[in-house]
């Protein structure tokens, strides 16, 4: 088994979905999470606050400086993540497809460098 990160790609500055649409998306996301759990692929998942809530830590000599707000501006940002276990990239991509359908957002699938410990 390998670990894969499914990153939710959130567009910057767009209009959020209506409350009704968001409720449907959240139901679909929870169903996706339940499917991951039932398959034994679940590790962790969660949404993130927007980049305006970020604090960036940067080394400066022997010190570490903290800066509020997003470090970079871009058309997209990391809106959430799901850490899964899958036997191979094809299986992880299938989970990514399901995540894309559930969230209605782009999903980046990326393997970790080392295998899972089971």
C-alpha cells in the first residue's frame, strides 16, 4: 500500500455555491468519505481555511519570521485534502475521480515517497 494525497483545488475569488448547493456537495463528500472508510482506504480528510487565514514562517539566519496572510497570490489555492491508502496510482486516480465528482472541484492526486507502514 502507498499513501496518496488528494488535494482539493479551490478557485480564488469565485462565488461560493448557494447554501442549498453546498449542502448537496457536503452530502456527496461525506458519502465519498464513507466509501473510503468501507474500502479501508481512509486515513484523514479535512477542509482548510482560506489563504487569508495563513501564517507563513520563513527562516532568516538564526531566526524565524512570521508573516500573516497568503504568501503567494494565485488563481487557485489548497482548499482541503484527503489522505488515502491505495495499492497503486490507478486505484488512487479512481478515488480522485470520485473526489472530483463529490466536491465538484479539481483534485490533484500525488503519491507520498514512502509506502504505508502496514
